[in-house]
């Protein structure tokens, strides 16, 4: 057994060693630990906020880019007609609208087939062009037109029917046998109108007058084109074109007609019911409407 004095000394030595260890290592306090945790949490929160802000900014940038792309495509696709015409004008081209009577004729420009009438040709180079129109049973129509850059040119072609020898003889005979005086007892009035070179004429059949200025009692007015006349009525007048010469037009042909706008060609007649409810027929024959003579007659 160890003596008591030695045992006491040994315990003191052990306590001294423990005290040395304690003095070399200090256990952190609870407040310091909490502060460290708080700092770490703040850093994580700050980092999370910056990431969210970056993602939101990137999202907004993408949206703006997509909107700009969409707007650009819309502007490009919906190019106004005015811009197209300006572009064509700068490129030195224009348009040509072709109408024929009758329709469905073959149209050729500069010996190249363009299609069936009526049609509109785009991007036609500015300058002079030769147009040929063909239809079976009709004479070939030839015309030289000038296209202006950025403008629309109109071509109206009235095709001439090819007559047989018998038909030509009959028409010549009718023209030769035309009487200078109309039948008495069936007409109330009659007269002759010289169209001359005027583009527009106004007709008052009750007074037997034509003027180049509209009068209050005017029944109809006509506009002159190269091979035909276009008539328009004033209310309450009615008009209608019939396929009879003025010599063969009868009162019965004009009863009950209704119309407002009519074409009148050579060898046709225009029936008119005037403001005074009189029945009139007007017509004539011509190669060109310039200085053409129209005969009109009012039925009793």
C-alpha cells in the first residue's frame, strides 16, 4: 500500500495536469456560436436574393428580345400597299389592267402570253409595250401602250366580231335602205344628235335638246369612248340597251324597262323612259364615236 502523503501528492499532480489542459483549450461560449450561425445565414440569404434577381433580369431580357423579334416580323409581313408601289416606282415598273368585251380573251404582251381577260399585270417594266388580244370568232386586237413607273395603266378592248359574207351584205343593204324620214303616224318626235368631239353630252328628249352642261330637265347623259358610248340616267328615268338597230327598234321593245347604266355600241339602240314618262329610242352606226350621228325617236 502507498503511504497517504504520496497519494495526496499524486492527486495534486493530476489536478495540475488537468488545469494545464484547461488553460490550453477554451470552449467557445454559446453567444459566440449563435453569432456565427447568424452570419452564415445572412450570407446565404444575400446569395439567394442575388440569384433570384439575376434570373428575373435574364427573364425580362428574353421577353423584350422576343417582343422585338415579333414586332419586326409583323412590320415586314404587313408591308403597306403604298410602300410596295413606291418600291415598284423606284424599280421602274408599273401595272397594266386589261378589260375586253367580250371577256375571256387571250392577252399577249411583247409576244408573251399573259393570261385570260380581265386581268391585271404587275411589275411591268416602264416604257412602251405591244399588246395583242385574241379570241376565236373575233378580229385580232393590237395596241401599243406606255407604262409609267409606279402608275396603273388601263386598256379597254372592244373586240370586233368577224362577219360572214352574207352578214356583211345584209348590213350593207340595211345601211343603204335606211330612210331619211321616219314613219309618219307612229312617232311623236324625232331628231339627230351629232356627238362630235365632246366627251360628255346631256339629253333632254322632251325638248329635243342636247348640251354639254347638265340642265334641270336632262333625262340622261353619255360619255364617249373610242368605239362605244356609256349612258347614265337621272332619277326617275329608266334606260335599257337592246340588240336592234334604231330603224328596227319599236315601242314594244322599250315598255317596262329598268336600268341605270348602259353601254351603247354601233348597231344597237338605247330605250329611254323619260321624266315625262315618254318612250324614246336612240341609236346609230359608226366606226368611231367621234362625230358619230345618233338618231332618236319618241314613240306616240
